[in-house]
DNA sequence: CAACGATATGATGAATTTATTCATTCATAA
DNA sequence: TTATGAATGAATAAATTCATCATATCGTTG
C-alpha cells in the first residue's frame, strides 16, 4: 500500500521509487526552479509554469511524499525548497549525461548519413574494426 | 509519439524521460550490476535476478531505448554495459540521497513518538479549554 | 539446410499515473 | 462572523506502464 515507507525494502526498489518521483516534466521543472532559486512560493511556481493550481499542487504533493522538497508556510503563502542538496546534484548529473547522450546520438546520426552508401564506419570509439 | 527522439524538446521533458527510464526496480537492479561488474551477459543477469527471460529482455529494451546501456553480441550471447559513466554516478548520488532521507525521516519518527502525548491537537470541538 | 540455445518482440489485461473538475482548508481582511 | 485569496485534497476518466504468455529472430552446430 504505502510505497513511501521506505524502510526495510530492497535498496533497488527504494531507488526506483526515488526516480519515479523525479519522472515527470512538471516535477523536474519545479525542482530545477528550486535548485537555482531556492525558497520559492507556490504563486511564483504557478506563474513560472503556467499550470493550473491544483495540477501543480498535486505534483508538489508527490515531491513532498518522496521527501524531495520541504514546504513552509509564511503568512498565507507557502514556500518550497529542496529538502537535500543531493537533489540538485542529481539534476546536474542527469543534465551532463543527457548532453553526452545527445552529442553521441547526433554523431551517430551524422555518420549514418555520411556513409549512406559504402565504407567502414568511423564511430567515436570504433577502434579499427577492420 | 516518439519520446525517445530527444532532440528539440524542452530539457525538463528530456530529463523527466531519463528518470522514467530509471524508474523501475528491475532496471535499477540491472544498472547496478552493470555499474559494479561492467560487461555482463543476459544469461548472468537472468540468474542474478531470477526473472523470466522475456521480462528481463523487455526492461533491457527500455534501457537501450533510453541510451543507458549498450548491447554487444559475442558468439550467441549478448553482453550489456553502461553506455556512460554518469549512469553510475546517478546511482551513487541517489544512494547518498536516500541514506540522508532515511536517516532524517527516522529521526522525525523518533521525536514524533517521544512527544506522542503532550501536544494539543486542533479540533472542531471547543472542549479543549485546558 | 534444419534444429537448438539465447534473446528479442508482440499482444493482452492488470495496475499505476496523469490531467481535470469540484470541493475544502487555512490565513487575513472587512 | 462572512468574504476572499492561496493552496491543498478527493474523485474520476484517459493515458501509460507492467507482467505474462506466445511467437519470432539471431548465431551456432550438426
């Protein structure tokens, strides 16, 4: 029932669950705003993202349940911040990874086009497959 | 339609998509094996995980589509390895984060138990005149 | 070539997640 | 108190993902 009671479960399940918490564009967007600006009000998130209030709120609830963010009330407004700095690290590394992936797949595309007729491929790591 | 054609989409969508690729226990497990042992055959993954062949294969396909692993055929067997070292980094940081989260929530639980009696709960009835 | 072992793919219903609508709570102001 | 703005929460249909079964493909061996 409760997938958020992380204790006493195989680590790979808990880890997969963490990634589930990150696996939505809205939530990534929110986390990125929080990573760069820290301490942001729901109102600001709303205008930043252009989402419907309840939709955003639902995703904020997911982030809270996953212990990725912390909410704090300050006079009729609610402010969010990242619960742990590693969340920002995760986002940073995933960006690095994506840059590498995009570069690489772009290269592959290019070479595929280049040898559209014949010769031996010159991939980034192809060590003389002759 | 094709969520794997990463080009020309907002980065937060691509990033969320990456996390989706990581968001399953079987896939995390496979990636962790590859992170520690690199270059592992499907047969080994099968015996390691005890999964049904087609089930594992399906998850391997997901990992391939997300460009997280690379498959290489060597004489009737297929070997997998991580496509990028950052994938291992991602796993490592997520473990760190989870350790922190678990520590923290455990502490919170403890203190909650400690003051389980004294706190005055808010209620609709006004019988709480001390 | 045919048969076999090793992987991969397709198709299906079950389970989960998402987007939306409506209703509710909380805090301040009148 | 009632009204109002800010944010959350429930309920539900649509979309997605998962697990399982059956079938297909790729290499090797006979």
